[in-house]
C-alpha cells in the first residue's frame, strides 16, 4: 500500500505542516512526474519526482510600531509575553496599526513565522482583546508548526484566573460542554449538544469567595483542556458564574448590593472599560529547539489585586 501524498510531504519537508501541504495540493502547486496532483488523499505507490511550486508570498501593508511589550522570555526561535487588556492581538476590522502584531513587527523585524498569514505573523494562539495574559509567539515556521501540534494534541498547559459574579457549590469541577457559534449572534458562542459544535473542556477550581448581602464575587482558576473561542467565558456563564466585565455573556447583576467603594471599583476598572476579569496566568510547552519543557507564570493584574485588597478591607 502507498502513502498519502500530503502525509509524505509534511513528514519529509521541515517547516511544512500537513494543512499547509494540503493547501498547496488543492491549489495545484504540486506535481508528480509532471502531473499536477489535486487530490489530498492521492497515494504514492512508486518512486518518482515530486515538485513543489511555492506561491509568491502576499505583500503586507502592516506597519511596524514601537509598542511597549511585556516580554517574559525570548530567544531566536520564540518569545513569551504578557498582553495587556485592551490590546488586539492581530489587525482587522479597521485596526491595522495598534495591535500586538504591529509591536511584534517592530521588535522582531523579519523574525516571525508566516504560517498564520500576512495579517498574523508569529501568532500561534490568541486571547481576546479585553483579556490579559501570557502568549507564546513563533519566530519561524518550524517553531510555529510544532507549537501548533502541541495545542492540537492538548500538550500545552494553560491556566487562567478570573473574577466572577456568583459562585458554584463545588470547590472544583470539570465542565465538558461542546461549543458552537450562535445562529442569532455570530459574534457569540453557545453551549450545544454533544453531536454538534466542537468538544470543549474546562477544569475549574474556586480560590476565594467573597459574600455580600445578596451578591457574591469569586476568584477562580481555570485550566484549559481545549482552546475554543471564548471557552472559559461561555462555560462559566453556562454554570451561572459569569465573568465580571463580560458584556457578551453577562447575567443581570444588581451591583447596588455591593459596598459603595467596591461597587465603584468594579464599575471603574471592569464595567465601564468592558475589561473582562480574565487573565491568562500561566503557560507551559515543550521548546521545539531546546528540547525541554518551559513554564511561565505571571502575577495577577493590578485591577485584580486592587479589587481583592478592597474587598478584604470591608
């Protein structure tokens, strides 16, 4: 039996993922003995000459911009940074100059992977604009491919902390609910039946709970076992503990039950700026070149610390 052409090429050529090879095949950029192959499942049953015609890279109009980046670690292959809330990861929807990618282009010059496309150089994974926390950035295609495989195979360790309205009765638990895009609001994700959407698994643990008269604020740690769009926000809202400052998956909360200083703090630091009280606190992965496990952890954002300190003073 022969082997699939996409599998052969992705295994033989360093820096080429199977998805990238499949795209080349679909676009007619691969020939076997001068015959164009457009079937991704084509089986190679005998020796022959495979030619790959690489398309010219699309030019990018992105402008490098000097932006203060909170870099935790950097070498010639990758870097790990702490994104602030309010910063968009990559250009789009009218914002082409003030994103993390613009800052990376200035900082890294030409050293960023191109697999994500011209608008997303170096970007292996993302976090929402109004969420803060750690991201790993790839400087070359081999690093990008290998990190992407680790994400795909759930080998990346990612833990978040968040402040929520309400609390669960459980100190810890596992939310296993599939997620799909809402048919009503395409910018929103929803929990769905097991035979629909994509598998999504969130492990949560209660760290602190602060009870007031008729309202509760809780601090949770969440470990991602999958990485779906808005996963933690959707899952926690589904079990009745929506994240403070989340206007997409919010519940109706009467903040008048809070002491005045705490209410003002929540409004000024989370509600008004629409800053989700969600922070990617730690990330762990296997370094493709150093061949060792790497782990990074950031401290709680100032907004978190200030609110918790204020609550403890009540």
